[in-house]
C-alpha cells in the first residue's frame, strides 16, 4: 500500500505552520518594535487583535461554503494567496502613516509627542486593521480546506490523529516564530519580518499545485491505499446513495446582498458605538443576519455542539498566542528579542508541539484497543484534555518564583487545547456529510472568532484599566495589571470543562445526520 495520504497531511501541516507564523509576526513585534514607533497602548493592540478575530469570524461564515463550492485544491490556493498578500502588506503601514502625516522618515514617528503622537497611533491602528482584514479573510479558509482534505484522505478512525498532526502546525508555527521573527526584526526591521514570513505562503502554493488531487484521481495513490481510505464505505453504490441522501439533508437559504450588507453595517455600528461590541444588540442582530443563509444547519444539535465547543475554547488559544510575548515582557522584563524572552516562548510552544500530537492518537487507541465508536472515543479523550487548562490557575502565582513556571504551565494548557481542537474538528467528519464539512467548520470557526474577539478586545482594555488602577484593583493577592492577568487566566482555565459539558448535553451519543433528522 502506498502512503501518499501522509504527504498530503504534511502539506496541511506546513500550511498551518505558515498560517500561524503569519499571525504571530505582530504579537512578537508590537510590544518592543512597533509600539514605540506608533505610540500604541495595550488597548490599541487589543483593538487590533480583537477586530482581527471579528474579521476572521465573519469570513468563516463564508469560507467553509467557499471551500465546498470551489473544491479543496482551488479553494486552498486562493485562501493562502490572500492571507500571504495580507501578511506582506503590513510592512508598508509605517511608510503610509509617514506619508499621510507628511513626515520625512519613519524614524521621526517614535519621537513625536502630544497630539501628533495620538494622530500617528490612530492612523497606524487603522492601517494595521486594514491589513489584518485581508489576512483574516485568507486565513479563514485554512481550517475548512484542511479538514475537508483530511476527510478526503483518511478514514474516520485516523482523522483525529492526522488532524492533530496538521493542527500541530499551529504550535510549530508558534514555536518557530519566536526563534526567528524577533531576530529578523532586530536585524532588518519589523517590516522585513512581515515580508519574509509572508512570502513562505507563495512557496507553498507551488507544492500544492504539484502534489494535490483527490485520492481516486491521484496517480500517487494506489488501489490498496484507496481501499484503506474508503474503508468506512461498504460498497461504492451505498456511498453514492448515501451522499445523495445527505446532500438533501442540509440546505442553504438563498443568499441576499441586502441582509449581508445590513448585517455588516450593524456590526460596524456596534464596533463604533460600544467599547466592547459584544455588549451591543446591533452586533448580535448583525451576526444573526449573516447567519440567515445557514438557518437549516442550526436545526441540528450536532451543529450547536461544534459551535459551542469552538466558542468556548478558541479564544483561550488566541489569547495566549497574541499576549504571551507581551506577558513575559510586562511581568518579567524579558523582551521578545532577548535570549530569555525567546527561550521562554520557545519552551512554551515546544511543550505544546510535543504533547499535542500524542493527544490526537488517544481516540485511535480507544477505538482500536477499547472497542469504542469514534465519537465516544473522541469525547472521552476531550474530557481528559479539558482538564489540562485548569493548570493555568497556577501560572501567575508560581510566576512569583520564576518566569519558567508560567511558560511550562501555559505550554501544558496549550497542549491540552491543541489536542482538544484536533478531536473537536474530527467530530464533524463523524456526523456530517463530506459535502458540508467545510461549511460546518466555517460556522464553528466563526463562533471561535467571536470568542477570541471578546477575550482579546476585552483584555486589552482591561489591562489598561487595571494598570491605571494600580493597588486599588486586587484579585487573589495580585494588584493592578498582574491581577488582571490572573482574572483572564481563571477564565481560560474553566472554559474547556464548561464547553465539554454543554457539548455532551447536546449530543450525548453518536448520532450522524440522516434525512430523517
């Protein structure tokens, strides 16, 4: 039997690695390189990361359906082209801000004070938001395309393991980023860090064009491997009939530009009229309007189970992805380009990378050795992984002794998230038709983006407020900004267990969607 399915898995891993490196460039350069130049506060950075999450959430409503419509090969190519272009465009923000304000060089920006500094901060935030919008639209296509490719190339019992491998690209990207990006920024400027990392996506496009095709059409997949891939189907005829039956199960309502534009307008109104848009009714009405075409998908508890799982947990991962470098800089004085700063972030994501891959194998063990069905094995494994983030409760207290404790404990938390995420994605292939997988992933990732927006936007404003309060704000023995970090760590610690309980209540046992549902 050939094993070309693992080559495809490697390509998905590489794309996800590039995806997260592009996403990480800002978090590793803003505090020590960009903020001094543009006069950013934590609130400014929180706004950028929070709005990126909102852009990502909205884009995911359409990214999944776009991948289902375009197909895995073309859809993935377009997605990585768009996000790589967006990543590279960040490098021009300083030059554009300088030109708008009429200064002679970017170096002058960091020396400004008063109203001039506020003006540069405001303009630069809007410029970065524009680039993050393009990045978010492209990156929204990564997971729907990767999950769809996994469902095409792997039988159900292997999907959690293969998903954990490509999903570990997130932690590998986060692992490679601190070892390279701050050094690039220090040597050639933060602009070159965005350009070099962004161009990696264009290289990947060539590999994908050369190697990818559907298993039945791919000359590198022999009949034995094709039989292994399609082992969940008793007969080709049964599969075809079932696919036809499943195609009738979930329908889309007609798309209308009217409610799409109105929904976007309401969300923008919420953003401009409320410091935290989630508290605005305009925001939720806008989200509802954008979800109208997917009304029939929400009739199924299986959809709600996946959506809740993503909503409750994605923001935790994104919070540490975006704020961990700033945390070590703020709390311990280790800048992102210092030897200790690099070592702490590298150690954190090394733990995530090593442990998360094994997490994807656990359901395969439970299915093969314990005789569980794939869904039951996945849920059992996810309960175990939901306990890992509880360790985050001890990160801040033990950090009083050494910065290594938070790095290790946050690493264990992140490993739990990645293993959880790999299994959560795989529940879709267990219960939904292959033709709708991209759409379901998009709906869930949209919910995850909303959760991420709330925690990142809220944290930025919370940190600024707590720092201004100083000793007047205390929590668990901490004061000011350290107390604010402790509050957020507590929220992150319990999110997974709450999410698992809701998922289990919605879908207590394996139940694939059929026409009778």
